[in-house]
C-alpha cells in the first residue's frame, strides 16, 4: 500500500471515518521520498522511536530498516488505521501523549537492549518541548522534520542571529545537521510553512559547567526578554546583575557562546556559595 498516495489516503480516511485534526498537527506526508530519506538516517539494527506515526508512511519505512520500531500516537482514531497500514511484526504502536510518557520506561518495554534512534515528522504545535525532552533522553540520535525556521534555530551556532534558548540546549547535548528542506506541497493537508529535516547526534556537552540546571535557568531568563540587554533581563528575573559584570557591556542573550553561558553560570554559582 502506498501510504503517500492521495487516493489511498482518501480511501483510508473514508473507510475509518477519519478527519485530519489541525489541533493535533496532522499534516501527512504525500511525497514518498521524504519518509524514505528520514528512515535512511536510522543506522541498521537500531531500535527506532517514532512520535506521531499518523497513517504510517514513515513507520513502514522504519520497519524495513530498524530492528524494532516503537511508534507513539496520541490520536485514538488512528489506532485501527495503523493496525491495517502497519502490519509489520517488528512494530509496536503505543497509544499516548509523548509528553506524558517516560522515555526510559518506553524504551525498556518496547526496544530493550537496543541503541535507539528517533525518527519523526513532528506535530508542529509541540516541536520545542518534544525536542527538549528527547535531548534529555537515553537515545543516540534524533532525526526530525520541523518547521523550517525552527530547523534553522536548532542548527544555528550559539552567538548568531538565529540563536534561541533551544539552540543552546541543542548545542549543549548534540551535534546538529540541517539535512534537507521539504516544501509545504509535500503534505496533505498542506501547512502554511515549509519544513526541514534535521539530525541531532547526541554527545557529551563540549564545555564544563558546575551547575547545568542553573545555566539553563539563566538561558531561559536571558531569552525571555531578548530585546533587553542580558544584564537587564537577568535583573528582571531576580539575578544580581553585578555578577554578570564581566560580560561585554550591552550584550544580548543571543550573542553569548556556550562557553560564555557556562562562565556566567559558574559566576552565579560562586556568588551563591
Ligand atoms: N508520521 C506521519 C506523517 O509523516 O505523515 C504523521 C505526522 S503528523 C505531522 C504528526 C502526528 O503526531 C499526528 O499523527 C498526530 O496525531 C500525532 N501527535 C500529535 N500530538 C502528539 C503527542 N503529544 N504525542 C504523540 N503523537 C502526537
């Protein structure tokens, strides 16, 4: 069954009385090359974790390549659909909200003993929290399709114009690669914006810091008011601006490198001691 074919999708939707929900970010891929290319990033023999299998076009490609696949789908209405479209024995569809699941428990139950790569066409309304959660999970690699502007932010170097709080989180935990762009016309229904696929290879942080959680609280405070100078943003969040006095005067959050954020966190840590 070609799950990227419009007529096939229409037939499945009719058979199961299924209607795509905008609120759940249901934009299904109709270009078969895209799920194939995403699945090809999963190393052979790995366990694959998919978030939001939808009608199953990426899931079947993953089943071909990975040792096992666990696919988490929130929409109950898609479960009978997936039972027909993804009959492969090495796939388990898990009904649930990915944000509420424990990834270590999910992997222990469905992909035990396997190195794990994530592959997903993410629901756009919840991209950033999902990526943040994956960066803290015991997975080796994350290949995700997201809105193009989000992809640019995920892959931007810290300190540059595109930098945001998520940029720092990615740079801290992963090597990011911008793989390829996918036009809005490759989806049904077509979203308003283009998309891009990024690959994050998780690794140890490249810089040492005494208190990682404190550093990310400072990052959050700094980017919460990105029009302000960093000193003023920190001040409004209740941090003593004098501790940040060693930073260049007037610097804004997006201009700091990872090493500078780490130095800032270490300075607050020392000030608290
Ligand atoms: N993988 C399919 C494809 O590429 O055609 C569908 C991708 S669609 C952009 C996103 C999918 O994520 C939908 O099936 C939607 O129901 C599901 N979804 C939305 N929120 C979710 C959540 N919190 N947890 C798990 N799945 C979710």
